[in-house]
C-alpha cells in the first residue's frame, strides 16, 4: 500500500524457498514442494492482452495515506515510507536491508507461526499515515501469521489496543517489510483479499529504502484495494517526485490472482504491470539508477479508505512472494 500510497521476468521460480544474495551465494531456506493451484500458480508470462480498466487515478497521489505531499526530510517524504508515523516505535526500527538479486517465500510453516524473521521485519506503532490511519501495527503473531497451508494471513480487526507511548487505537493490523532490498527487477505475489469492508486498505507495494535517504523516492503499488468507494477493485499505481499514475485491474480481488511488476530505474526507468500473466499497462519510473526498493505487505485502516466499519475484520492472504533482479547500484 503506495511508502506513500505503496513492485525481467522473475529470476527466481523455486521449488525450494531460497534467498539469493548479491554476491551469488545461495542460503537455502525451508523447502516446500512446488504446487500448482489455480490462477497463475505456475508462474507469470509477460504477454497477452490488457486486463484492466483505467480508474482515472492517474495524477492522484495517495500521499502518506492523507492525500498530501510531505515536505519533510528525505527519508520521510514517501507516500507511505514513514507516513508521518510514530518514528519512535516504527520507522526508527527499520533494520539495514541486505542488497539482493532476489528472494522468495512460500510461507511454509506450522499454523499460527510468525512469518520468517530472516525475510520479514514487522513494523509496529500507532501513528501512521500522518496519524490519519486508525490502526496499531503489532507483531508477535497477533495480526500476521501462517495458516499452516502455505499462506501468510494479515488480519486487520476491531479491538482496543494500547501501543507504545500510551497511544490507543480501536483497530489492530500488521505491516511486513522485506529485509532485502533490490534495484531494477521484478516482484510477483499471489494473493487475495476478503470481501469489501469500509475502511479496510490491504496493499502489496514497494518503496525506496528510507534508510538510504533517497531524495527522489519511488513507490510502486502492485496491488491496493479500498480506495475506490463502492467498487472493491484492486488498483495499481506508480509515484515518483515527477510522476503519478495508475488504474484498476479488471479482476475480482477476493479470488486468487498473481500480481506482478517489472521495473527499471534511471532516466528511462519504467514500471510494467501484469495480472495472471497478462500485460496491463506501463508507466515512467524515473528514479535514481542506484535506488533500491523494499516490498511491503499490510492492511491499513481508515484514512483514504474511509471511516472504518464498526465490525471491521479484513484479511490479506498471500500464497507466495517471488522476486528477482539486480542489487541496487549494479
């Protein structure tokens, strides 16, 4: 989700989950037999007819989930990078990411276990989205867990919660950030969301690494939902200092779909979006060639998604994440 309003064919299509480091070394991770489910499970082909209706969102910044540009320091200028968040409890705890050519996660593990901490960092805090969001992000498996069937489940729900510094909210959720950052490359995520609920904002997106203090940040929203009123349609966007554009996929977000983006950086940089193997659209993505990006999975509550439903209980379920590309600056 745009960080602000929230990411070469895939170089990693794995039978065994692995992390491929920039120097070419491979650190083997937990193995999971390759399985072919329904839509796109076997991979993504970068061809086919467009599967999208433009939602007219081009030129609209989902800035910081508050609809404005933040003119603050470079590391906090993204639409959602720190989002005016509680830096004491969230952005300040970003770990230094590893530069990587690619990584994958099949989310294998016992039911109720947390996402692999070697791949994902769970950000916490209650003051996100220029304090316009209504949730506290938690860790420890409270709102992000494995279901035991090879899926990651991120759940946003109504419950009174007191976070750091005594900040209290009526909703909780989770926000995962990849520990690996990459430059030009590709990301594909097979995911689905629960049915429409007012105030729910599930998202899969990439943002320039805030620790690099990149002046000209970049954001790619691979899939975000909840921004289009009565229509429960997944959207895609690109945001840079110089350009903002996007549209809506013509698919049912409550069903499994493979969302994919390939991108390049530099003066001729471009982001290309695909869904279930079909090319959708491309946009300029002119950010510095040495830019790096981190993948984010989260469900926000409120802000541009509207006033939350009193009984809000929304989920983002992820089957797999696969990325490939070059390390930043290479």
